[in-house]
């Protein structure tokens, strides 16, 4: 249980991952966390 803003929260969180080959064309600088070799 986690308290946030005075309220108790019980449960999980949802994460969505969207993928598509076109996303690999997104150009990022070296060392950027969104670079293709990390995908």
C-alpha cells in the first residue's frame, strides 16, 4: 500500500509499449536512451 496525497492506493500500474518498424528511423544523438540499438 502506498499513500499519495493523503489517500491510500492499493493496486498496480499499467505500462503500454507501442512498437512499429518506422520507430527505428527516429534519429537520436549518441548515448540517447531512445536509440535503436537499445530497442
